[in-house]
C-alpha cells in the first residue's frame, strides 16, 4: 500500500509538470508561428507599397517615352531644361516614398527569423536596389544623351550603338510600361518570388 501511495504521489507531482510543459511548448510553438505570420504580413504589405511607389514615381515623374528614329541621333535633340524638370520631379517623388524604400532595409534583417531567410533577404535587397535605379536613372540618362549629342561618329558606329543601348536601358527604368518593360518584369519576378517564399505561412491559417 505504501508503494502504491508513493507511485500515486510521484504521478501527482509529475503530472502537472508534464501538462504545464506540454502547454508551454504548444504556446511557444504557436507564438513563434504567430510572430512569423505577422512578420510575413509586414513584409508583403511593404513589398506591395514599394510596387505601387514604383508606379507612382514613374507615371507621375515622366510623360510618355520620347519618340525618335534610331536612323539618326540628331532626330532626337536633348533638351536640358526638360531633363532637369524630369530629374527633379523623379527625385522629389522618390523622396515622397523614401520611408517605404528604407523599410526594405530593416526587413532584410528581420527576415532572418523566417524560413528561407537568406533567399528572402536577397529579394528584399533586390527591390531596394531597383528603387535606387529609379532615383539614379535620370542622371545617367542625361550623361548618355550628352555623349550622343557631342558624338562626331555615325549613328551605326560601335560607340554610338552602345550608347543607344544604354539610353534604352535607362528609358526602360524611367518610364512605366504597364509591366511589359524589362524593369517592370524584374519587379514582378522579384515580388512573385517573395510571395512564393511566404505563402506556406499563410496556408497554415
């Protein structure tokens, strides 16, 4: 009888500890998942805000892509005053959305608490670098166009062809193409990859 009493006493002592540990482990697991879910939501919300900021800057900062013939550089004469207006507008619009872009830097660090953290951080860094391309594109565009204006060689020279390709590259960044341009496709691809990496956290709801 004494032995049974001892067993009963031991069980009565251990049982609450086991039950408490079980619920603590479950709470800890649920709490970790909740924090990851909240962080994933914060990341996606910021990413979508960045996507809209890109469109906002590129549609309000510039009008339609200038039309000119590649047969002659001189057919598209560079207008310094128009450029300064464009450059100023884009930089002003960028500063309007600066806080959104800066948030990406913070989320790069916070993303380390999530699955696939290295890949996720890389994609967020990519989005931030794309925002800097928008900021710097008008200046680079200006430099290239000035080189073309000063060029004494023919339009089909290797040097001018390289400049024209670079100019098209920066035009693609400056002007919004309704997701058909290379820059827009890069943005969409990056956002899609972020969504795919975070999707499992939302499927567990």
